[in-house]
């Protein structure tokens, strides 16, 4: 609970507004009463016909979880790392975030379904013929072994080995969000001409794919070497993070192609992003162009 609202629908003559402390809530509650009337506050919380005293209670507005740009950036970084072992400190350092921001991004990514928690490594089973050790004072009959139910979506892909990393990308959900939802949640805004780091189809990963002479897009950055139309990055730390990791750079440039690119560039970005994020997804059959 972070926000409260008190709404006054009508102002009537002869009525008085006041804030009085209320022991049950610990706050000063808003009381509306006729002029000259000093009611008991405990009974003033409800409408009273005999004294025409009532109180307008606070209406609570609850804040729900909302994805932030750094949450999507962290998910793409985990895709770029693949099966590498990582720590929150390394994740924050390479993305230019604080440790608390990295923790919060992972937590929101799990809640949104973009990331999955890795299961804990099971204890090695006891060898046959070995009886478990029990205390002399505790009967064996009180021990009962139960199997904990785990959601199928929360299990690791390889049931034979546990993963050291705390979370991993949910390939199907992340690919679906990247291709069809992220560009609306984090739209691309074009800025004036600037010098910066090339992105979209202008990135080095797509050299030779498109004919030269097309408009270059860049993330404005003082260490950039290309002049072109500025594109507001997904997060202020994107240029720094992209220069640290070539694969992450390619993922972010493809995402920008979805945000600001033309039809051909968007089509190329759709196929390439799907192959990078969810390699095991079935390939979409493309119909031949007609007309």
C-alpha cells in the first residue's frame, strides 16, 4: 500500500471538515460533521442518523507489479550468457546496474514469467542396504517421506543435472514477449541526428545484409563513431552493456529493428530473434510474396 485518496463529492453549507486521531488505524481520519457537534470518533466512523455524523474513510490504491526496461535487459543478458555461471554482482557490473536493481529485475522477471527459477539439486539417494540413522529416543515410525509436487514449467529442462544459476530464461515466454509485446511496452523514440553507437540494421552484426546508403540509427553516446538518427535506448546503460557483450549487442540491435525499422528489417529481426532466444521453437512457414 503506497497511495491513499480521499475524495469529496459535494460541499454542503453548515458542515465542518476535520481530521481527528483514531486509535484503531493510528492515523488522522477525515471526519465530516455538522457545525457545533463534537461526536465520539469511534462512532463517527459509520453513518449515524441520530447525529448526522459520518466519516469518509480512505480508499486504498494498491500498486501492482510492472515490468521495467531493465527487467527486459536482464532477461536478454541471460540469453546472451547461455549456460555460463553468473552471479548478481557480475550481472550488475556488466549491465551498468546496481546490485539491488539486478535483484529487483530478476524478481520481476520471474513474476512476469520471463524467467524461471532453477530447481535445487536433490540429495543423493542412499545406497541399498544402508538404513538411515535415527536417534535412540525417536521411533522410526514417525518419519514419513513425501514427494513435493513441482510445477512442470518450473522444472529444469535436464532433470538429470541441477543448474547452478538461480534463474534461467523462459525461452518460449521471453520469445513471445520480445517479438510481439516488448515494442509496445518499451516503444522506440527517434531523436535528432547525433553521434553514437550504431543500432538496428546499422549494427556491425548486420554489415552487408542491407544495401549501403540506408539511414543509420544510433544510440547517442560520447564514445560513438557513427552519425545517424538517434534512437532512445531501452535503458540508459544499454550502450555500455552492448559494448561489453557482442551477443547482447546483437539482441538489442534486433529489438531496435522491431521498434524503429521498416517492414523488411522487422521481418529479418523477427526470424533472427526467435532463433536466438528460442532455438527449439518450430520455424514459421513463410508464404511466397505475390503481386
